[in-house]
C-alpha cells in the first residue's frame, strides 16, 4: 500500500498569530514547511501517491506542492466546499484503495509510517490508530481510600502513563460505511460508532518523538528540536 491522505484543510486557529497569513501546513520548521517534512518522510517510506484534503487557503498549498514530482510522489487534491471534520473528507475521495494511511498535516514525529501500515495490513484490520505515550505527573500525595474511608495506600507525587492519538491512522476502505456524506464528522464520532458496533480498532503505541504543532508553544518546541530531528530523520 502506497497511498496516503493528509488532512490539510484546517484554519490553524490555535496557532494564531502565526497562521494569519499562512495555512498551518505551510508553517516553516526552520527551513521547511511542516507538510513538506511529512511528504519527504512518506516518500522515503515508499508512498508514491498522496492526496491533500484541502479547504482553507487551498490555492497556496497547490501553488507550493503542485503535482509532487519534486519529491518523487504524485500529489493530488480533494477540495472541501464546507468543513467536514477529520474523517468526513474521506467520503469525497472516490479512488481510495483497499487500505490507506490517513494523517494530520501538522505532525512532527519519527514514527516509521511503512512499519505502521505493515502492522495494519498484517492484521487485516478495519482501523488502526498510532498512539503516543505520555505521562501525567501529579504534584500531590495520592490517597487510595476504602469504601469505609480507611486509607488503603499512599503514593507520593506519582506519574500516570497514558496513550494519546497521534493524528495518524490506517484504514480499510470499509470504514467509509461508518462515515456519513456531506456533514462534519470527526475521529471521535467515528471511534465511538466503531466501539458501539463492536468493530475492532487497533492501537499501536509509539514511544519515540511526536509533536502536534497546533499551539504556539508546540510550534516553538518543534523549531528548537528540528536541527536534531532533521539529522535523525535523514531529511
């Protein structure tokens, strides 16, 4: 499988004032737009057909990426005439293969996309979610209390591990049956529907680097991390 859908139609409101004049996927991480970094990674991992799902400032994205030949990939565009959320744009793409990668256009990560897709295909899955490991540090002593209000255990300033969606997914085309046409439909709605219908959703943890540059502080961290990350990614 060599097809990727990149969701690049958001307005980047959380990243203002940076995104007043530029769409978020064109925000530079030092010397490269974040979306170009993603496209370079996908090309290196064997993807040769990328569809950009666009809406806000679509013409700027088309002017920059053209047909993708500069990165040895084929790039085409799917234009939303109204905002359709994260999963709704998939219903506009009529030539989806049996399985495909779907991802946000503002992610900096060292995830091996080819390996992630391979895991999805080998398990013949309907939907796979790449998940980043995080920890929540609690700054207090935590009490575990029994029903009759007696102390059962005490833990000083624990860290609680958890997983978050990275904004990277792999889907079988059958997932389109769960996405209504022509209305906004997000990942949360899709996942809730799949769970309600007892459809299997696979989670693949990734404990490497991952950053969603949706907020100014995350964007600044990405800029600071890029000299090291560019070397590690070979870009």
